[in-house]
C-alpha cells in the first residue's frame, strides 16, 4: 500500500501541494523570481545586524528594565494578567494559587506590601523590577 503525505486531506490536495513545493525541494532554495520576495538572511552569532535599528526601536528589554526583571515580569503576567483588577495581595495570591502558578510566583506575590494594585505595572514596581521609561 502506498503511503500518502498527510491524513488531514485527500490525495488530490497532497499532489497539488507536492507540485507547488517541487521547485523548492529540487533547487534547495526559494522559487521566488522577484528578489524583493526573498527573506533576509539572519546575521550569524556574534555578527552585527546589517540594518541598525532606529533609536528607541532596538530589540530587547525596554529602557529602565533589566533583562532579568523583564523575565520575572513576564512570568508574573502569565499568571496574574487575567486577575480582577484592582486587587490586593491576598486576591492576587488566591488567583495565582487557583491558576496553578509556580511557588516562586506565589511567594513573590505574597511578599507584596498590603495595598491595592491597579495592574501588573504596579505589581512590578512594588517588587522593584523596574519601570519602563517611555520616550516621547
């Protein structure tokens, strides 16, 4: 019995897709005739990007926040962003526990000073994770 490429659609569509990608498979590259359609190559590790970013649009963490602070903020946001705001630390601990957040996240929320928090930015600021500095 002949094996097909996919079990999600029929042999006609398989053959059609095979025909569409044949040039790419044979040639080992793109089949675009127009150069502007070609994807740009990524710089190798350690090389600088060919296109410098305009000031304020560089990739990475925002000004005023360390990369570690950004990672922690991301973890907190993953578990708390859908909480009902404003919230106090007890509300946030209950929410994090109910969502199955890791102990590290729950412990950080438990360490918050007792007051109302309007959003994740308030929580991050209270935990000393830095505040994003916006350039206008």
